[in-house]
C-alpha cells in the first residue's frame, strides 16, 4: 500500500517519487481509486518507485488573492495555510496523480485554489534562473495522470479531466492517459447515482461492470505514469550535458539528481 502522508516527506533522490493527491473533502471514492492507481505505480518497479498519498480532507487552502507579492518574494505565497506543505511535495515529485470528484462540472474548489496559487508562485520561485525580464516557467517535465469520478454518468467527468490536463500543460508537465478503450484522456467513473463515500468499493465487491472499468482505468493511469516517468528520467540522465546548457531544464535536472 502507498504511504499515507501526514507530514513533510524526505525525498530519496534514488527513487522515482509518485505523489497521489486525493482532491475530495471526504474519505471515499476518490481515495479508493487513488489507492488503486498508486498500487499499480509502485508495482512497476518496487525498488525504484516510492508512492506517497496526500488528501485535502481537513486541509485549509485559500484562494489566490492576486496580490503578486510572490513575484518579489522568490515565489513565497503571502497566505500561510496548508498550501505550502502540498506545494513542497508537488515540487519534489516526479509523478503527480490527481484523483478528484466532479464538483459543478469541474474540479473541487480546494484543488482549484491550490493550482491557482501554485502556478502564480512558481513564476517568482524560478525567476532567478532566467535573464532579467524573462518571466516564464521551466520545463518541469513531471508526468501527470488524472482520475475523476462523479455521481452521475454524464456529470462533467470529461470537463474535469480537461481542466486538469490544461493545468498540466500550463505547468510545463506531461499528461498521461491509461489504455484504450478504458481511458481516452484519463480515468473517468461514476457511482450509479449513489452518494455513499464507499459506493465504488462496494460496487466492485459486487462485480459491478462500471466499477470494474473505473478501477481498471485508474490502475492503468498509475502504471503508465510511472513507466513514462522512468523513461523521462533515463532520457534526462543520458542527455544531461546538452540539457544543462539551457536553464529552462535546471529544475528537472536538479530533481533527477
């Protein structure tokens, strides 16, 4: 089982770090699918892959207030809450797997607050590696997989996946899907109109077809994300001399050691 993170994680540079983020204020279906994805990610190579799980449940992550102070504070957000803990873990990770419920045809507010502040603060954080006046983000090259589930069949799963894919691209990272036909742009599932936090877990024990597909999709996301990240890491090591000539790759090279 993946490590359930309760505090700051010490990075083992020798291992690929997979960070699973449960974006639900409940402990239920999103965490269940995330656990399935992380299990498959770790099994790609248990000696080389480390998985940690983080939940926004009980966390306080306020919205960006657009003060732009982070630009002059080396990317440090002026709001002090649980954002900083998750940001530090996000930056250390080679793979991010988001598992979220659909809220109003999109991502939950807590997750939106996090990615808004993450995007803005990183411009200030990395400003020093570029020439003066160049405000841009480096090629972070994290692999990002997305798992989404809703109560209803057509409840915004694809809209939510698209939200997360756009976030991935803006952050100069790489989106990954599972395997067709189960996963076109990410893993999507529904709980057959059941609002129970344990709905998918119960339906899987009953051999419910849609629950099985949701679980398989999540597992495929975890597996392919870890595989792709290992390939990217190997490529980064083999081309380190060339990539080190361009500051845009510095955070990626620093991360892979």
